[in-house]
C-alpha cells in the first residue's frame, strides 16, 4: 500500500469525514487519494485559515475533519489556531508538507522552515515529524490522540518522506 493510501486509510479508520486541502506539489498524491475516497468529503481551500474555518464548522456540525497544507502558511494561521481551534478545544489534525530543508529549490520556503517548529512549539501544538515512509505507522495513534484530547496536532512531512522535491 502506498503512503498516500495509508494516510487516507488512517483518516477513514479515525472517522475523518471531511478534509480540506491547499495545493502543494509534495502533497499532490495524497490530495488525489482524498479526492478519490468515497468515505471522505474533500473541500479544496484557497487559504489555510479558510480551511481551518471549514474544519471548525464541520466540528460544530458533529463531523471529524483534517487539513492538508504547507508549512509556509503556519504564520498566516496563528490567529485562527489560537482564537478558534485552541480556544474552543477543537481537534484538528494538520498534515503539513515541511518545505525549506536541504534541496529546497524555492528560497522563500527556507525562511518559513526556520520558524515552523518554533511557532508550533510556542502555540503548544504537539508536533510530529515524518522523515521516512515508515513514520506513517504512527499516524493512527496521532489521530486518536488528537481526537481524544481535543487539540490540534501538526504532522510535518518533509521532502524525504515524499521522496524528494
């Protein structure tokens, strides 16, 4: 089973019914599998904070959701994470491509990579970093933890996890 199929299977296993996504080259495969899934309703978002609002609405409607996005938008989402997701104790799994490490071809991605983990730590968001496909074995437990404690969690997936840039 491909890593993209495993991610979707763990989402379904954890009763995630809605996933919102913001495009990223590294995430294209998993986004395609989300779109193909008959068990998950996919809503593409224009911006990450908009996607978080969609997830909040799903939560208020009794549905489990997740967002798939790039780390470069963490700065844009700080207010939404704090004043909506955390304040109202909403679980929000965030599958995040961690752009900006060695081999990154886009310079602006590097600057945000320098700040991503520090911002997530400052917000007290549990953060997990997937470097290789076997790390995806932890996803089921991470999702269970997220929904048990009603907190957002960040799953950073770097280029080596997705097999390069």
